[in-house]
């Protein structure tokens, strides 16, 4: 079965369903990024403080305490499970777009690696491996970038006519 470009043949109802899903999913995803920015300042030191606390920092304006092991396991568990489902669904839809095969494969597979590095990295950071904050930050940015790229490609191709897509 040929998946590349199949998105152009979907009935209008399916295209609207996919568009609604992708838009609502994006609102949730980007709200999560706003939360990360608000709680950590999207900075390595802020990421470290969010999970390890800052009670020894006299200059801190908001007191934060180290997360418990139960909190960390819950966070890692919930995020890995939910984000793997999110990226499976986005990747499944993306697989039907007309795109360079290697680029498409990168956009489909990379988020799964970033999920493991980001949330596994948070656990290792919490365990005392402070350098992991840089891995967490880089993989989180890469995850957001691949999500954004995938969403834009899907939305553009959903409402592109098949004739127009074939001439490009």
C-alpha cells in the first residue's frame, strides 16, 4: 500500500476530523510548553531547580523543594505514556503526507527518542547527574521543533488540492 501522498485522497470529513484533532492537540502541547517556560524559565538552571529545589539559594524569589521519588516516577511515567501515544498518532497521520522519505522518517522517529531523552533525562537529573539538564533542554527543544514541523506539514497538505500537490 502506498502511503506517500494518501492524505490528498481523504474525504472532506476525515480531513476536517484530522485538522480538528491536530489543532486541539497543538493547543494542549503548546500549553504544556508555556507551563515549562513558566516553571523553569526554559533555562538549564531553572530546569535543575524545578526538580532538585532551590531552598539553599538565598536569592530565590520562589521557594522550590526537591521532588520526591514518587513524584518523579509519576511524572516520567505519565509523560512517556501520553507523549508516545501523541507521537504515534501524529506520526501515523504524517506517514500519509507527500514528503521526502528520509525527512518523513526523521519526523516520525525522532520524537520518540526525544521523549525518552527528555523525561528519562529528568529522572537522571533528579538522581544527581546535573549535566543531564542540557540533554533535557536540547531534546525538549528538538521534540517541540519536530512536533511543530509535523503539524504544519499535515495542516498544509490536508487542504491542498491533489492536482496542486502533484505539480509541486
